């Protein structure tokens, strides 16, 4: 850890090594854990979706499995120090923890994006006539971007990690239900 140099980080990612904010980390955790039950609540409250609860639940479960596989797979296959490992303001116990090498990809925005874009996609599919579809996508985009920003501010991820997570999560949340969509009904 003491041999890590900010100058070894690419220019695009370097500024992240100056960030460490515990409050931003805790707030990003609220968005992360808070987004998980949103699809279940949506499935229970929306009358059209509730009729297909079992089917939609399995598609949601698959969406979460795909997200989990690429997040945990990348974190285990790619040893990349988190920005806080380069930051002397971060406590040493955090800089040397095993979790300090799990920077790639940004899992928090990937999961938030997967959950909330799943809801937006399923809502749009079940309510194609709705004029408020854009609201679901806007809220999903805002929550994903906010989570990414908070992870950056907390010193947990580099912009490149967050960019990949913020793309992969929403794509998974949209594409998994899309590929299961039965156009006959």
C-alpha cells in the first residue's frame, strides 16, 4: 500500500484517489440496499404485473443473478485497488483490507441500475400506452448516476469502474426482461 503512487493511475481516473468520504459511502449504501426491494414492491402493487407475479419474479431473479455474476466475477478476476488505497486520508485498516482490491466494476451503480431499470422496462411493457413511462426511466437514471457519484466521492471507485457499472446494470435491467418478453400477449 505504501508503494502505491497516484502518478501510476491513468489521467482519466487519477482525481478519484483524492476522495474519501464516509458519509457518501453510507448514503450510497442506502441507495444500494434500498433499490433491492423496489422491484418486489412494484410487482406487488401494480395490478397488471401482480397477475404474472411468479413469472416476473423469476425474470427479476435472473436479472439479479446476471448482475451478481459479472460484478463478483470481475471483482475476483481483476485486482484493482480502490482509489482510497492511494489516499493517505483514508484509514490504514481500510486501505489494506481485502475489499480494497475490488474496485472494478462499480457494483453499487450496477445493482441500482439493474433493479430500477428492470422496473422501468417491465412497467413500460405492461403499460405501453402510459405517458409516464419516461418518469420511471428518469428516476432509474437519476438513482444510478447519484449512486455512481457517491461511490466516486467516497473513494470507492474510479470513474472508469463507475462508467462500466453504470452501463452494465441498466443494460441488464432492460435486456433480461426484453429477451423474456412474450410479444403474443
